[in-house]
């Protein structure tokens, strides 16, 4: 009934297995990849005909984490997996980016790739397994896919690269100084196609070494996929790229010079309008048959690409007239918004981000229900890209995949320089509103986010800047590396290479390559040129922060205190009664964790001090010989009980009330009266002994010896 093909290798510390032929047999390609005990099923289907008039490649990648894979029940009211989580969205993009350029040019049939996590051993991250499964499923599907690709994760500990580190090792890297890198690389046999990383001020050489290490380690995986395909691949789909060379020559003859003139306009809006006008003029000059050709859009794009790329490589000239390594003019402003905790406006050419920082308490931390565990995050970065930022009118809705991906890239770049939670016990939320865009708004978010947090008084270890690099690689091997690319250079170029970091090293690297054949030499040069650009941007940013920013009066103040773990119950009280009383009386927010760390937050310093004193009175122990102010709570024949330390009461014997004989304590005391007492000590049964007569009841100071006798 089943025609199963199964291949395995030892990869790192675990066995990697690929299996096909048993499950989802109606899909064009179906593979279950297993690493250790983490299994992901990838299913590929593709339409056998393109939709009429479609001029783009409709590839869709979905990655789904099923909670049963880790023996968990989903949270929420419906107890069912709902919309994709941030991790699922980012992983889908991680798979999409390296496979998209490897489909044969001109293939415009709809392709669906679905990756489903079936089992998770809590050690091997399913994202790498999903990438390998998707690559294998595409390779055996018969689709015109020029793969396979392999993928790997790399860590960096004590100067050594680590292949596929455990999930726990990569969680919360900020709290693990020995872990300096979380890098994902995807590539073919001959070239790296995609890089995504979170780093802790690594040098350019260390990052390049990690990329090369990963590319070496994926070679056995690629060989394994090829071995599987040799036995189970379907017949290749009968597809030949359309030949539109005659149409292209007609388009080129009709408008090459006009297109070159249009691309010589430096202003984006004027250039876009001029290019659109040239396209209309070209189309009007074609025959009716040529106008109806489905490849007309491809021919026009090829003309645009040829004009832009030729000027870059042959003449070293860019659209806006800059040198290849020149960064556009930068203007930085901070403290723009009066009521926010921190704000910055970062403008680089025609790209602009308004970035705002808000400081919150422990209650504002994000609780993330992940497949491997639930955890809390005290640093949030949200990126918004409205249509008006590119001069368009469009639908506005919830954040899409691109916005989530760009936000996460900026998050990775900035979180490496955040202070430890013990030093700065705030939840930090950064929101980047892209108000203009013409090239790398994610890197503008990094720069603006750094400035905004410093304006809010967040003690960053170092400022962070980011720059987007581009590449134009010609067939003869000649190339040009571009610093601070424009949108058109990104769209028509061969590489999008984003590097963010401090003056001391890289904190995030993201690379997408549209062609095979990027050599280590090109990557090394691109990293070196990116460093020059980053240092220039850091210098421009420093001009807007000449002195340390003051903490906003609208931001909450947070004080931390440590209490013994055996006192936590006393601070909370039965049913939370005590801690609720502290919050109500003081007016401060109080948060306590299982380690006994208490955070007290309020914009009002007096409220914080009041809550601190109330908690201190609960957890601290009274000191022998110290004077306290107390309240008489009960009077008896032999003395008075005084509440002097939190809920602690002690006895003032009738002989210790005054330096004279009293008939009854009520002669001088009444319930509710405030008195000064000195703690004399504890009797054999642990009862507290207090004295009033040794303390001056007016000043609260210890009475002179002769007065006390």
C-alpha cells in the first residue's frame, strides 16, 4: 500500500531522517523530517497552469506549530491553535526567503508549502527541521525548483562555533553572556542564500566565520535530500521559461534612453511618476499583439533592471547620484513628543521613522505561550508601515508578515545592548512609525529606536545603528556593492544585506540573496563597507544626544528590594490581602516574584517609599537596643501591649512605663496612644520586652541615664 523511502544521517549530535511515501500522498511532494525527536511534515502542491494575466510568482509558505507536538493544550478560551504566532510568521518567512529565488525564472504557477510541527523534543528547534523538510518536499515534487537547500543554526561559545545548539541555549541570550550568537543560514551546494542572526557585538570576521561554518555543515543535508530525490522524485513538471527576447528588444528600442533619463531623477516621487510615464509611452509604441503579451511586465522590469544595474557596475553611478559607499544625509531629533517617555525622529534621505519608547512595570511584560515553554519578555518592539509612507492609498489592517519580520530584525539589533533587568527593572516598549520610506526602514527603526530609548533614560550599553547594503552582480563576475540602498536598488539588485551594531561589533545581520554565486570575498567586502557606513551613522546620531537624557516625569519610578523567600507568603497575605492593602494605602504598584524580588513602581516617590516601609516592616526583624514608635493596642493590669514593628506587638511592663510607681498603666496610657519604646530584648519564651521610661517621649531619643533611674 505504501511506497516508503527513508534516508538518515548522523548530523551533529542527533540523527536526521527524511521519509516520504506514507503520509499525504496526494500532495505533489510530502516529506517528514526528524531531528532527534523533533518532527516536521512539509507538504508541497503547485498549480499546473498559471492564472491568466498574472505577472508575479505566487509562492505561499505556512509554518504551523501544533501544541500536541509538545504534549500541551493551547491556552485561550477556545483551546485551539488560532492565528499564527510571531514565531510561526517569522519561521514561514525564514523558509520563504531562500527558496523563492530558486524557482525557474518565469514560473508563475501558484505554489503552496505547508510545514506542520508534529513532534517537539524541546531540544531541537523545529524551524531548521521545517526548512529542511520543505526543501526536500520541493525537490521531490517535480516543481521547477533549482534546489535543494539546507539550513542550520549556529551558536558561538568561547570562540567555538556550535552546530544546532539546544532551544534552551538560545532562549534569553541577553542573560547568558557565554552565548554570543544565534545565527540561521540557508544555502545551496554552492552558495549561501539567506542569513538571519542575533549577535552580541561580534566582529565582522567572527560573523563571516559563522556563515562559512554553517555553509559547510549543511552540505551533508543537501546530499541527503539528493539521495532521497534519486529514489522518490516525481517526473519534472514540463515547464520552459517563456522566450520574450523579441518583445524585450522592442521594449528596449522604444524606451531605453527615456528610462535612463527617468532614473536620473533623484527625487523618489518625481522619479516614480517619470518611470510610469515612460512605461506608458513604451506600451503605446508597441503593436497590439505585443501589448497583449503576458510577458510585457517582465520585459519592462528587465529594462528597468538593465538601466539601473548597468550604471552601477560600469559607471559607479547610482540613481540619486551618490557614490557606491555613500550614505544619504541624516537628521536626528530627540524629545519631540512632550508626554511620551522617550521619542526620536530619524531621517535618512527619503526614509524616516518616528520612534517612541514607553517604560512600564512588570505587569506590562508580554507573556508568550510558546511550544517549548511559557515565558515573559520585558522588551517589545513594534514596527508599523502605513501606506502613506510610500505615497500610496491602501488598506490598513493588522500587522502583516513584513511588519512582523522588520520589527523582529530591529528587536534583535537593539536587545543586545539593553541593561540587565536587575539594573533597570522596567518593561521597555519601542514603537517605530515609518512616516517615509525609500530603502531600509527597518534600519531606520534600529537607529531611531536607539535614540528614543536613550531619550527615555534607558542606560544602553552603547548606541546601535544599522545600514542596508545592496549588490549588483553581472554575468561576467563584475559587481558593485552599494551602501544605504534605495527601494529601487533593493527591488532590482541581487542582494539585500542589513547589518546593525555598535562601534564594537555586530548585533544583527540579515541577508537575502537573489542569485547563486555570492563568494566569501564579496561577503567580506560587503561587511567591511557596511562597518564604514555604520560608523558614519553612529557619528551622526551622537550629535543629537550631547548629554544624558533626563528620566521623564511621566514615566513610573521603580525600586527593587529583596526579601527572604520564606517571607513571601507574609508579604502577599492570605488571598493577597496584605499586598492589596499595601497597594491601596501607598498608591504604588507592587510586583513580587518567586525569588523574593519585589518591584515597587509609581511616578510618585513618596508612594514608593511608603510601600517600601510597609513591606520592610513585614519582613524585617526588630533589632535589640533600637528605639521604635508604636501604638498602644491593649492595656492590662501588669502593663501595656504596644504594636511597634509592623504587626509585631511587645509588652511594656508597668515598671518600664515611667520612673515612678504606678497604680495601673491606665493612669498614663490609653489604647490608640502613640509612644516611643526601646526594645530591651526577648525573654526565655521569645516574648518581646519593651521600655518606655528609657526614651524621651517628646523627642524619641534615649533618655539620659540619671533620668531613666
